[in-house]
C-alpha cells in the first residue's frame, strides 16, 4: 500500500459482480462497496445498534 492511500481493501469477492470491504485508514470506518456491471454503490457498514463498524487495526 502506498503511503498516501486513504482506503485499504480488506475483503474482495467477484470479478463482474464485485463486493469489497474497504477501511478508511484515517478513521477506521468500514465501508461496503458493491459493483454490478455499470452500476455500483458505497455504504458504511453498521453494527446491530446502527453505529459504524470501526477497525482498531489498520
């Protein structure tokens, strides 16, 4: 990982239908990225209480 990259991919699945989990290296917040063909979306991962999932290890 380059020193200035803010997001780190910690999980990746698929080639055409892609699902990835990204971690913001500055805040530790986890995001779910989904791409299917020409469409895609990004959303924060939430725990059972509706709070963002935060990774302690970066």
